[in-house]
């Protein structure tokens, strides 16, 4: 099954939680969950399908987190060429 939650982390988390709860009551959770994720263009001329090699949490300041905690808890994740 495909779950479309709409835009935003809160919608995604709430939608997935409800879906997993339904699976749990029906006999158990799925063996895997794949998040297609969020994507946006850095430039207006970008379009089509692109293969991603690095993902990052982009909606807060990594520098500020490092300054407060001494580390970046969410560094960029390199997923392949």
C-alpha cells in the first residue's frame, strides 16, 4: 500500500503513526517502510527526476545546533553516487 501524507514532517509522522497502528491491530507492522521524502529545487530551471547522493535535514541551522550541543546530530547522509 502507498500512504500519501501531504507536505510536512508532522503530517508524515501522524499519517505513518496512524497507518502503523492500523497494521498493528491487523496482525503486525509491515516489514519495511520507505519514505520517498521531500524534495525541492535550488534553481527554477531544475525539473524532472534526479538521483540523490546526499540528503540533509534542511529546515534548521546546523551551525546553531553545533554551537549549542558541540555536535551536529543530523549531519548530511551520503547515500551513494
